[in-house]
């Protein structure tokens, strides 16, 4: 499970396998298109995760919508929108906490109706846990 380098928007683990992370970096989000910024699978571990969404709006002629979506195994588990009125940068410092179950495909998606193709992204950090072992029922 452990890894030492960040490669793309995949799930990475610290060398002791106690923490996991995934970073999208700043990604240009095309106008009116759902764009996956994180896309990874968990194995037998579960993750106490926190997703932090961020963006950078350089210019706005009018208010624009930014929608953050999170899917577990192609099921929407989170959908939040932000109406941006002026040019600025932000990040959701408190983040969005989730427990990611074992054997789950996780997709973080961003949508915007801004024709300017602005930069957005997502970072996920979390603690890794393993399911408790269940003994034989006859024991």
C-alpha cells in the first residue's frame, strides 16, 4: 500500500500505511462539463478522509456556479455548490469529512458554468484503518 511519490490524482499512502492522501493540483475545468479531479480505488482498508475543495477565479463578468460532487462506486454521496460573485481564490479549510469504505471507487468531480475555464481542485487526506478480524464462530 505504501508509496513515496505523488503521481496523478491517485490514492497514495505514507510508508507506514497509517495515512493516505490524494491531490489533484490546480486543474482547468472546462465550461459546463463535469471534470474528475480525483479518481482512485481503495483496497481492504477504510479511510477516515477529509476532502478540501479549492479554486481560483481570475475574472467574472457575472455570478458563476461551482458545484463539488463526490461519488462512491458511482453513487453520489456529496453535492455542494458555491455561487461566486467576484474574482478571488479560496479553499474550504474545514473540509468535508467522510469514511471511505473498503473496495470503493472514489471520484471527486467539479462542475462550473464559467466560460473562462478557471482553475479548481481537491485534496484528500485521511487516516487509514483496517477492519477488525473476525474469529471463527466455533471459537
